[in-house]
C-alpha cells in the first residue's frame, strides 16, 4: 500500500480539527447528474442512494446480491455527492476514486466493495469515476488513481493510494471506525437503506458518554477529564485509556496555530534535543498520517537523552501507541526500536 504524501491515518489523525480546511468539499455543490454514458468504462454502475430511483436511474444489487434498497456501494455523481457527505454524519463513507485508464482501479473497487460489505452496514462505499467527476479529484487533491479517501461528519480523511492487501485495508478501516466513534459517528445502515434505523446500540457507560458529548462540543479538556475519572473507577478500562490518549492529542493540536506549527517544525530541525519541539512535531506527524516518522522521532530522542526528559518522552510515546492502536504493526516496530535504545 502506498500513499503520495502520507501513510494510513491513525485514530485521532482523522478528526475534524486536523482535517478542516485541508479539502474544501463545500465547493462541490449539487449539480445535475451527468448525461447517460458519462461514466468511464471499466466499471459497471452500482445501486443509488434511493432504493426506488438510484443515482444511475435504476435498481441494482451489491456484490453479494443484497437488494438495491440497502446499497453499501454507491456510484458517486455530482448529483448525489452531497447526499453522501450528509450520510457521513451517520456512518463513515469510503470513497474509491478510479478511472478506466488505470489498470488497478477495478481491482481496488472490488476489494473495497467486498470488505465494506462485510462491515454489516457500518461503512458505505462510494465509487467515483474521476473522468466523469473531475471536480472530486481536484477537491481531494488526488495525484494518481486509484486512491481511497473517506468522509466522516463531512470532513475528509485521507486513506491510501494505489493497490492494497485486504488485511491492510481491514486494519485501516477498523481504525477509521474508531475515529468515527470518537467523533460520535456510530450509525449502521439497515435493510431499508440509508434512511432506515437499526436497533439502538446499548448505551455507553455514563463517563464514556460524557466524554463523547464533550468531544462533540469540541471540549477536549472536558472529554479528557471524563476519561480520567473512568480510569480512576476502573483502571483496566482499555477504551477509556485509548480515548484519553486520543483527546489529549486532539487538545494539543487544537492549541497550535498554523504559524506555530511551522515554527515548531523549524525549531525541531535545528534543536534535535529540544524535548517540547520534538514531542510537538511527533504529534503533528502522527496526526498527519506519518505514523512511523512521529514514533521514530521520539524513539530517536530517547536514545540520545537521559534523565527526566527521557522518561517524559517515553510516556508520550506510550500514549501515541494507544492513539495509533496497540495492535498496529507500526506500533510493534516502534516498540522493538524502543527496547533497543533502552536496553
């Protein structure tokens, strides 16, 4: 799996705070659907969002034969794009940008379609032919096809470019769902399609709900306080631990202006032993999808320094492990590198 400028995005990296302004989706106003035959060759149309009148003008079925009333794959057009953006407030929308001239496009769409279908309505796939909808490629700043992106609560989430192994995609989509949950997007599409409701999920523990409500309001300090209280009451609460690490990262990033971001990167380059600068850039790297760079930066600092600063860096590194996901292979690699410099 390759990416033009970043690696797969970890939890919290894809939160609205860090992505707002990166891609201007508001410029893609709803327009009339393109003329018949405007879709590029190489990929048949799928079901539309409306069970009775799909985006392609007719009924359809998903890959496993599900009726068009519950499409988990939709062909993205100028006419239905805004509807998909709106739907991303309920479930994450994965968008595969493809083109008929790209040999790997059909294969990637097939892989994503099969994987998204297995998530039982927690994800929706939009297949977008950039030859028919070039504005979308421009908005997402696509450099090559195929490319996969996602939209969560109307905000863009870069995923990856090029081909991908199924297990890698599943791991990345698992992380996408964690990001979505942290931002209050926990819906599931039922048998009636996007408008249908599934039975409500069991309520969250009160302190977790308090944290989610605070995240919704942009109050990351309040969310962190709720997670800390949950950990005080139940120290083994792994979800509260991961949630705390995520909202603390979001809070640190929220406090950085664009000018401060550029300044801290320059300071980190000039002062490799400046703890605050190295930790700040590690936050930015992880949040921007450069997970290996961010984790490696802190490991390198730990290898060069001793005393209280080394311990502070080690604690931050463990927090970022929770943000990325302790089962992530990049975390496993960073743990091995950390053991080498410590012992």
